[in-house]
């Protein structure tokens, strides 16, 4: 065996799963980790799979007060808004008004923490008296209704029983009035939102989308300023990829911002950054779900392909969510594997790419359940995917360690889905994959059939019968 062969074999052994039991344990550990670390990223993908991209705030089941209060200040009016800010500067009144201007709605339970954080970001009054801020911030006897009466806010109950507050349709104009007349507050609000994104993005998709909507409200008022000051600050943290992608999608819906957002998307997909492709992919995912065209599809493919060899654990998980979320991305990723494989000349390079493929579908298997039965890039739901993956699968079958890994993975997968309800389409997709496994070498036909026969579960039996008939028909055609 030459040096390249030895190196290739060492790479494969380092990823080897020794048994079905070990793989099952790895999946169990993965599920426990995800349950304990239920991130907004995962929830956003789940919502996108269900076609629910336009979260907004949740449907109002009951308004606490049917009639709007008579407010002291109408924040829609520039003069009254200016008077309000000047009178209640650096106070809990101003903090709550800004919160309800930036967010469509907010849970009452979240307000104390939000107000405290925002007050800490507001400019200190000219006389340097910072004690009033601290005192007002901690005043437990200032009622929520008192502040809402001043600014014209209202309370309501959501469908899940959560009590929320909102300025309603007045909020956007009020925010515009405040930031136009008091531009210094814009920077304070941005600083506060950046702090919030670190805390809230890890909670739920609703929180994540609320943060994106809040940034969008501020940015849309001055997109040029945002491009020079806000976006660069967000680029300093790779963890903002999902937030940026969601934000770009929200702003893309605003026709006045679309041209600038297209420019930003172009920069992302053409950048040498190791993570901008994730932000662009998020935007693409949402646009495709809306049946809109992503303007830089080919550039995005090149960006993902360019970063494929650098992908680490978090990026593999991100790719997994893309694959489960969209047929569009399943076909795209399959095509990227095909193009990358065709450009690689060395055996070791092709082996490494095939290993990456196994690694990706293994991570996808960890997510399979009674609802998500189809394993992406195995149970392919488009003929193009099977065609794109043919050479990768051929490479896997030609390498002992890769083939062993694939068989262990497929055995675990078939065993699990045997306890689920599988449609004819799912069975056909899986059968097509097994059929293609043997196309590269006729000797693999018996190997594949033996594997299926030894799995001894209901799904493997059905696939065995289908393949046996298909192989037999092909043999008969060959004889004639």
C-alpha cells in the first residue's frame, strides 16, 4: 500500500463507527444535547419547514381593554413626541416607549429586564445626574398602566395565554419621530439590540424573529447608515449568521431597502468569510419558501463549495437543518458534492469528500424521527439528487471503511423507520438509493441484497423484494 493509500485509510478509521449499538448511542446523545440546548436556529428551521415564515406577534385571543386609553402624548405627532422625550428623558417612561416602538409586542414578564438593559444604554443627562436613572429603574411602585396611559399603549392576551403590551399601529411612526429628532438615541438603541441578540437568540424562534424585526425597524429608517455602522458591528460575531440571514430576508420585503440588501447579499456570497454563506443560505431558504428567486444562486453554490472542506461541527448541523428544511437545498448540496468530486484529482481528496458525505448523512440520521422519516441525500426526493450523488456513492462503495460506515448507518436507519409509517414514495426513494449503490460494479448487487436480507426488518424486506425484481429484470434484459 502506498503512502497516499495509508493516509486515506487513517482518515477513514478516525471516523469509524464500530457497531449499530454505538451509532444508536450516538444518536441518543445527540437528541439529549439538542433537547437541552434548544436553540432559536433549530426552531427557525422548524417553522420554515411548516411554511410559517411570517411570525409577527401571535394572534390576539383577548384584549384586556377593548377601548384605547386617552393618552397624554400622541407619539405619532412630532411635536408631542419631542415633548415626551424631553420631559421623560432617561426614565422608565422613555425606556418602555422605545421598547414598544422597536418591537411589535412584548411579554409583560420580559419588561423589567428589557427596561433595565435599555436604561443602561441611554445617554446620561447633561447634568450628569445618573442617580435618577438608577432610582427610576428600580421603582417597584410605578405601575405599567401609568406608563401605558402616557404613551397610548395597550395590553392583550396571546393565544398561548401570555400577557403582552404593544403600541400597535402607532409604533413605527413613533420610532421614526424619536430617532429623527433625537439621533443620539439611535446608537443607544442599536447597542441595546446587539446586547439583546446575544441573550435572546438562544431561546426560541419567536424571540429570534422579534430581534430581527426590531433591527429591521431601526435599519429601514436609514439603510445607508446601517450599512456603514450597524452591519459591520454584527459581522464581528460569527454567531450572528442566522440573525443576519433572517434580517436580510425581512428587509428584502421592503422595496425601499431591497436594492441595498441585494448588494449586501452579493457581498456575503462572494466574500472569503468562513461563515457569511450561512447568513446568505438563511435568506435564500426564506425566499425560496415564499416562491421568490434568490438573486445569487450560483454564487451561493460556489460559496458553500468553497467552504465545504472547512466545515466544523456547528456548520454540519446548520447544513443538516437546511437539508431537512428544503428540497431546493437538498438538490443544491447534492450538486455541490458532484461538482467538487469532479474537480478533485487525487484519490485521497475524493476519499476525504466521500467521508464528508458520510459524516453529513450520519448527522442527518440523528434527526430522523416519526415525522422526519426521509433521510436527506439517501431517500432522495428528486432524480437530480440521485444523479448528482452517483459518483460519491460509487466512491463510498469502493472503500472498505466507508462502505462499512454506510452499511452501519443504513442498517440503523432502516431498523428505526420500520417502526414508523412509511409512504410508497419514501420506500421508492430509499429503494432507488440502494439500486444505485450497485450500479458501479455488478458484484455489489449480491452484496447489497445480502445486506438487506440480514437487516431483518419490515422496510429492508420490502426494499429487498423491489431490488431483487429490478436486478432480475435487468439481468433478463441483458441476456436478450
